[in-house]
C-alpha cells in the first residue's frame, strides 16, 4: 500500500529539548516537503527536498532542520524547540515537483 | 478532533444537494491547481487537480472549474453526502517556474452536510 508514514503521531516536549519527527514514503517519490498547519494561518511550507541530498527552505524554516540522506526518508529536526513551534505538522511527497502531494497523517507537537 | 482553522468560510448543505466551493488564487503565473479534502484528525487528501491549459475537469461526483481571467477556482460536488463533510482547500503551484513545486494553500472552507 502506497503511504507516507509520520512518527510520532502526538508529542509533548519541553522547551529546548531536541526532537526529530520522522517521515518515510514507499512510493519512490523524488519530492518531499514539510508543512505546518496553524489555526488562522493555514498550511505553510517549512522545508522541501527535490531529491537525495537536495534540500531548501520553504516559507517558515526558522528553528527547523531537515536532511535527505535516502530517497524514502525526510526527517524534520527541531534542535531547540520553543512554544511557538507548537503546531500540527505534515510530511508530503510527490513524484516530481509538478504533481500534487500525498500527505502523511500528521504529527501534533506541543512544546511547553 | 483537531481544529484546522478559525473563522473559515462555511457552507452548509442538505444531503443530496450539489455543493460549490470557491477559491480565489493569488499568483497569475500558477499553472497547476489542486483541491484537497481534510477530515478531522487526518492529513489533506487529494481530490482533483487541473492544469492551466484546461478550464474544466471532472472526476467522480466532483468537477473543478478554472477561470484564469479572474484567478478563480471552484469545486463542485454532486449529490453531496454526509461523508463529504470536511474542510476543503485549494492549492496553487507554479510547477514550471522557480517555486520548486511549492503548493500554496488557501485558507479552506468548512463543508457541513446535514442528513
């Protein structure tokens, strides 16, 4: 079954404690991206990757890092989380940049 | 369920009615458009897409209309069912430009279908 898998689904953490949200896809998609979703602000792109070892900033990259060492995985790293990073995060993938995304189920992150 | 938006436009319809959800997009260079459906607690789900060389595209029970002159997109759902209740987002992409596949999402519309 084609899918985008995010883990964890829910996470509560404290300010400053490094965390990683994982994203894995089994569709051999080149393009992967991270979005955050906030009430009143909609879905905003954090980072994207067009292929292995190719990543770039989206609209709201501050406070986040990503890596793309393998095609199937695209982890989102928060080196020092802050309360303003409390949000609903989605990983999304596409065959190439000219197609729509398939989204994961989301990660609800709360930073206290 | 998780709230995806505050003060979003809302549309309430009766089961069996047709629904029309509208979206104004911002970038005249956008050449690819998608409608997504998001149910409570889930990620956005692809419904239908359309490229800028088309005005209309039909799927199963859904039709997307594109008016490039006024930068307007609409989603028509025929014979709306309670399972169609969700938040609907339009998204635009300049796939051939320098946006590198970034989808820019609208704020969304809440559709509620009453049995």
